[in-house]
C-alpha cells in the first residue's frame, strides 16, 4: 500500500471511460478492519500487537474492530513506516482493496 494515487475501476461493469481515483486518503481505511497476522520480520510497537487464540501474533484491534494503529482523526496509519508486511503487501487499488471497498459501499 502506498500513499500515491492510482486510477482503478471499482466495479465489474463501469461505464465506458469511467474510473475513480483510489488513494489511502479517499478510502476511509477499509483494510484497517481486517485481521493482520504479524510475521517475524515485522517491527510494530508491542502495545499495538496481541496474541490470537492460536498463539499467533496479530495487530491489536479496538472493541469496534478498527486496527489499534489507525489514527481516527485522519483515518491513516499512525505507524505507516513500521506497518506489518501484510499491510505492505495489501495493494492499493488491487483486487482485495476493491473488494473491501465494495463491501463498504465505496
């Protein structure tokens, strides 16, 4: 995920020539409600991680399901430079991103 701007079609049958610009700033942090498994090389602050019921390390989430690293005022990651590998690999405007946006009616 980058903070750049990409143009992507956001539905299967868009009108000819139609596209929307998808950026982290315009998506309302859809991906920040997904469970994020931490890998050995991840370097997130310990207070933002927790152990799941199987003993794995995951990003902590608040009671309402949002990632604990999400800045609620800006809806941007507070640890962007230290974000987990899973977050780095979640491609902005990729198929998973578009699916999450569709689920959020964006």
